[in-house]
C-alpha cells in the first residue's frame, strides 16, 4: 500500500519529466497518441515494426491490442504509471540509441504486467492454475501465476522469432499506414 | 458458451472447496481422492491403456549375456502404464518365487517405487523398518500402484516429495538443495523420486524390539554429481559392485533408469521444461485447464504437449524424434554386441588359465563400458530427453568395450587362442543357456507362487482394508513368459 | 535523433536506386561493388579480423599419421576469415612450390572456392578450361578472395549460384532441384558452393585448339544423398580413392568440410534456419537494415544472431555450445587415436608378410572408419550445426576402427607379434617423420616459391587489371611454418 502510493507519486513525476524533457520527441513521435489504444501508435517508432507485424499475424490480432497486453488492465492510474515508465524508457532508448542490437528484450517489469493481462482475459480458463499456484506463492503480491504463460504459449502474439530476422521487410509498415491514411 | 464455462467453473470450485474435506493423510487408495478430483482420477486410470509387454531380452539377445548371474538376465521388459507397476513387479521373474515372508531373492526395497502404500507404511512404522527384510515380507502391505499420495499433500494438493532418499540425495549433491526447489522444479522432482539411478546401501539400525538389523536403503549416488563419470567414481571410490559377472568374473554395476539425471543435460532440461510439461500436459475441458494424469508417451498427444511450444507440423516433429531413436539404436546395437563379446572372450581367457594380473585392467574396462552403456539407455526416454549425452556416452562405452577386447586378444594369443570365436548367442534362449539360467524352473516356481503366496497377500491386504479394488479392475495376466 | 533516422532511411533508399548503376558482370574486385554498398563492403572487409592460424596437425599429432602420403599431412590449419582465403591457399604447404605453370602437386581445381575470379574466368573461357591443368597455370588469373560476384547478380543484387557443379549436384540428388530453390534456400546455397564435400572427377574434353584434355572437375558426391553412408557407397561403387595410405596401404577417402550436408540434419537446418541467419545476421544502423557481411563466428555477435530466436541469457547459450564442443572433442580424440594406431598396426602386419587376403577386410574397415571420422568433423562447425549426427558418426568410426585393430591383432598373432606396440607419434614432428615427410625441404622450397613465382603472379595480375589492392591491405605473413 505504502509502496504503491510512493510509486504513483514518482510515476506522475516522471510523466511530467518524460513529456517535459523530451518535449520535442512528442511531435517527432506523436507521443500524445500514446494515450490512445491504437496499436499504430506503437509503430510511431520503426523499432516496433517487428512486434506490430508479428502481432498482426497472431491469434490475438482480433483479440487484444498492444496496450491491452502491455499495460495493466486494472486502474487508469496504474496505466499512467506504466505509460510514463515506458514513454520514459522508450524515449531515452530512442535518443541514446541503447537498442542498437536487433533484439529488444522484454523487461522484468513489463513481463509481469503482461502476465497480469493474460490472466485478466483468461481468468476462467486458468482458474485452476491460479488455485495451484497459491500453494507455492513465494512473493505475496507476485503474479497470480508465477510461470510465464508464454513459456508454453511460445508463439502467442509475437511468435518465437521477434526481430529483423523474422520481418526483414517490415521496416516502413508505418510509412505504409501514413500513405494509406 | 462463456456462461456455460462459468457454470462449470462454479462446479469446479465447489470441488476445490470440498477437497479440503476428508482425504486421510497418506491415503493410498486413489479412488478415495478420485471422489473429489474426477478429471485427474479418470485420466490417471487411463494409464491402463498402455498394456503391451515388450520383451527386451528377446529383442536383443546380447543382454542376457551382459547380465549373466544377475536378475535382469531372467526377465526384463519395457515399461508399461503406471496402472500396472505393482502387477509387473510381482510378475517379474526377477522378484522370484518366495514361499513365505523370509524367502525370495529380493529385498523390500523393490517395492519402493511401485506403490502409494510405501509412504503410508514408512509413516506408520519407519523408513528403516520399511527397508528391512525380504521383499515378500511386505506382500500384503504394498497392494496399490503409484497414487495421488505419492505426489500430493492430502490437504493442499500441493506437490510433495514422499521419498526421503531423494531429499537426502539433492542435499548431498548440492546444486539444488531441496529447500531451494521451486514450483517448476517440483514438476520434475515428483518423477525423480522413481525415475532415477539407485543402489541399495546397507545400513545398520536397532529395531524397537532392540534387535540389530541391516536395512537395504534405496540411495541415489549423486554425491559427486549427476553425470555418468561422477557416478562411476562414486561407485569406484566405494569399491561397490551390484554383482560379479558369471562369465567374465567382472565386478559389475547396474544402472537403473537415470531418467531425471540425463534429462537435465538435454535441450528441454536446460530450458527448464519439466517432465510434467510433456507427460502431463494441461487439458482443456469446457472452461478449465487441468493436468492430464495419463502419464504416457507424449507422442500420443502431441497437440497438447509439443505443439504449444513448437512450430511446424506434428509429422515433422515426429520424424525428428524418430531420427533420434534410430541414431541411438544404431550405437546401442554396436555397444551391446561389443560388450557381450568382451564378457565371453574374458570367460575364455580365464578358462585357458589367464592370471588375475593379466585380467585386472581388462575387467575394469568391461565394468566401465557396461556401466556407461546402461546409464545411457536404461531410462528408455534418453534418446529424446538428452540425445547428445546419450550418444556421447554410447561412443565412450563402445571404445572402452573394444579396448577390453583388444587387450583380451593379446592375452588369448598368449594361450594360443588368438583366433577364438565366441559361441552363438543369437536368441534369448541360447543366451540364457550360456548364462547357465534354469529358465523353465524359474517359470514353474513363479507360477506356483502366483497361485499360492500371492493369493494369500491379496486376501490379507483386503482384510487390512488397504486393497483398492478399482486399482485392479480388468488387469489381464500379461508377462514375457506366459504363453 | 528520430529525425536523423528518417534521413538515414531516405539515404538508404537512394542507394538502392543507384545500385542499378555500373557494376560489370562478374566484376571480381569487390571494391567496385563497395562504392554502392558501403555497409556490406565495410562489414565484408571485417573478416580480416579473424587472422589467427591454428595448426591442427600440432594440436593432434594423430593426423599426420592418418594422412600419411597425402597433402594434408604437410599442413592443415583451422579456417580464418574470408579475407585470407587466397593468401592461405597460396601459403599452404599443400599447394607446394611450383616453379612454372606446369609444376606443383595440385590441379587448378584448388582455386575453385577461393576467389571471385573463378566465375569471371569460367565465363570468359569455359568451365572445362578452368578445371584443366596445374594449379600454377592460373596463378595470375586468380588474384582476389571471395567477393560480391560469388554470390550476387551485378544488376539485381539477387543471390545467384556461380558454381555450376552445385547446380548439377542438386539436380542429381533430386530432393531439392535447383529450379525449386526458394529465397530462403539460397541464403544457405550461396555458402554450399564452397562449404561442401567434393572430389575431382576426371573429365575428357577437346579444347578450342582441338587438343584432347582431361579436366579435373570439382564434383559433389550427392547422387545417393547427403548422408555419410550415401556418399560412402557413392565412392565405393566407383572404387574411387583420393590416395593410397603410405603406411597401411589403404585406398583412402578424404572428406572435405561437408558443412552444408551435415547442417541439414541439425535442429536449425530442419527448421529451415539458413547459414546466413546466424553468420550474416541483419544489422540495424538507425533507420537502415542490412546484412552483416562479416562472416565469422556468430558467438562473437550473439545479440544479433542467436538472441533473435532464443530466450535466456547469452551466457547460458554459450555454455550450451561449449558443452557440445566438449562432447565432440571427447569422441574425436578417441577416433583419431584408434584410427592412427590401426594404420601403424596394419603397416606392421604388411612388414611381417601379411597377405592381401588377410588384409582386405581390415583395409575396408580402416577406409570406412577414417571416411566417417573425417565427414563428421571436417566442417569444423558440425559439433554445433548437427551435434547428434556428428556424435553418431564418430561412434561408428570408433567402432569400425577398433574392429580393424581387433582383426589386426589376430593377423599379428599369426606372425608372432600379438603384443606389438606402435612407435611414439606424440608430436607433429615425430608423426611427420613416421610418415616419411621431408618437412624442412618442403618449407625451403615453399619460401623460394614465395619469393619467386608468386611475385611474378602479382605483377602480371596487376598488369591484367584484375588485382584489387584493397583486397590485400595489411596482410601479415602468417603460416604454420613461418618462425
Ligand atoms: Ca544402480
Ligand atoms: Ca572429398
């Protein structure tokens, strides 16, 4: 509880920083559109094109948007926290080019959030797993199911290869959209 | 349909609640647990479907020669479904034909991995009590096959290890002390209770009546690690032997199914894919996922086991697995042919008067060659679980076996038998004769036991209220020796 | 910086257009192509970084014995970067010390996989002309290492196969006729032009002047398939031999780097992961994506190769690869020790007067054992590309080699030498002496060649305007024999 409040303060702080300091990024990357759920906002950055393409070809294209998996489905405030965090990370990364290697990796924090999203959509189906997990729960406010869903559902949403190697010709999906708009 | 799911959901949770109701601790009759967990129980009973007996000795007649003087030369089959484990243990010619609770070749330890009555009994008496005496002593106590109680806590249903020797072994080995085992680890450890290499460690103790006893305690030789080399040194350091080979006089080792140990070296083990992920995959029924308890070949259910994690078609993946099996079969056939001949050639050398000195090095080669061969294939699944480790070890077994034969030729030459040709052992029967095995008699005695002592066990088991009739429904008498 | 990306992206597209500009067909000077494709060219030149010479004969002194009487016993190193292939080909003691265009041990075929001048020359003259005569004949024609022209069409930049023998081999083999090869297939086939097992097939033809000639045409023995067994029968059926072993008199086969063939049996090949996916991964520079042309060990660049497809850490994956290497090294050491001894023991048998009849079967075993060993490891990467196939084949090589030695003991015994012990060959020098190799002389002659004929080649190459200076920048003279 305590911890959470502090987090939220920091979060709101960093929302401001993120948007302030990287103001120019905002128009450069239409960051405002972050606040929408439209997957296309994610490909404001070409580095996201692979994920867009793999998602677009996945079983979830019709089921879930990027943010529905990647952002907490719970409260809007949590959403804000997450967006702030990502927005910050992403802008930093874009600007400092910390992602020069092909393989962007999911962060521990982000994958916890996704796990939450999977469960929130598939509650019924995995209710037994949630039951079982209780007996082994190490960290009380850890995920309802410790083991990542995609340890088994390796292909869900992004397939098992997510990089330029899978979608070498997907640079410019965004451009396609822009022209088709 | 979402609503339908919801309904089933409630039914399901209801059960979950009830489950806190009355299942006795260490209840060894799975039907009692089944009342609360129908899905798991029904699938558990489906292991009955895998009922074929594969006579391995017949398939490769080199084996009776390699095991000459040891139980495995009498009778050895491929594994069947869990449903049959007590039945097969009792039927095997290896367990012989006791006439009372003090006779028969085997110790009580042979029940250890066959029944949910084992934790129950250990809990009522003591572990050392369980491991003391002849196999026949517990004939009316061990009456049900592996069951819920082997792997589950009766109250929480959490996975639990019911075999203390596994916990000791993990702690001695050190890389994963039991206390550090995660949920995911347990999804393999419940299997490792049984699917691991073991030996019987003589242990002195004093029973409640104050009598000195020697228990034969199932022990995993893991102190130096899980590899074939680590266990080899473990046994060598202790000058341990399972038996002395009847023909070559070699102090031999038997490797029993190091399934867990070798799996860890494979692509799946390294990626923390648990036994259960493949052998007990989640099933979807209506709105819930539960674990299939039909522990069998995942190739019969690739959709649920393999295909979640793998792209491509079942057909392609199946072919890949088949190629792995062919590779193993190829080197395995070479190894058994080489090692069986080494035994016979050594026998000839002794016969011609070879000395201990001349033979010492040779026997060590044979001991290690056969140990390695056995370790690499005894778990049956190794060709898939750890194809590379399996092939590596088979390669080294072939090399050591051939080294022994090379040295033997030099000895044989010394006694003017350089061109000695081993006798024909191309069938199970011929091979067992070479091993001096009174096969007919073994079978006759066994049948007497089946119609005598065994029937008494069942009766007494029923009186004690241990016997679970549902665990014995329509079992056909199938063995390698029944005509 | 986002704006910067956008600019780069446009720049990239611009280049793509220019590329239609003027590159000559079969232009063998890569610097010419580099003008339009700076990123590919720069990374291509980075193969210079891998410049260490690993003297394999020194690492395993069994090899000079196994290759006694054959070029490989003189000099054999691990591969270096593509940048060095002509340099190393010329420096190798295997190519000897020609004094004019008619001398020297090797045929022109030895240039085949070393240079972008090969397709150029074949196109100007003819394939059969190229394959005719001594290696030295083309010393001033083959002056640049592998280049863009080996793999690319000058106009479209599409991947193309420039070696006709690969197309013929694919069509003869039949499972993937060249006409059916997909884009993804080509991402491996460009490599298969060179990283494949070959032999020289004598082929008669009449040159433009009407003279009868015999060309030694590089040929892939794929008619029966890609496996070690399929090629073994291919050669046996044709009673083909690369040379007769100097010590054991065995009609031998040499397997040269069947990299493409064995890769197909591994997890990656089966999943259609191309050579290029790992050895030339896509790189990103801001907005621009291109294929790294620094063909080297992917372990130096795991983030861009492995980690595209694999979870877990680089460290874990690297350890897995190391374990694969150790397994191969273990069986490989056994195989070379066994086979080298077999040669020496066979030599002894001949020396004592063994007959053709007595030796026939033994020599076949040795021929097949060494062929298998060589096939399994000669491509260097097999331990990773196809660990299981590599270990399987090594196992069978060990077994056949030991069978030969066993039979040899019986023959030796017949001539009262059952306890014969092979001489010491524990160093490269000792082993080469045993093989009767005049090492010092080979080196002296080579140095004369380096300072003589080779210098003339360079001059004449420059005059012909073929020589690309950028392909020869700061190459240090590094060989196994230079002190
Ligand atoms: Ca054992
Ligand atoms: Ca060859």
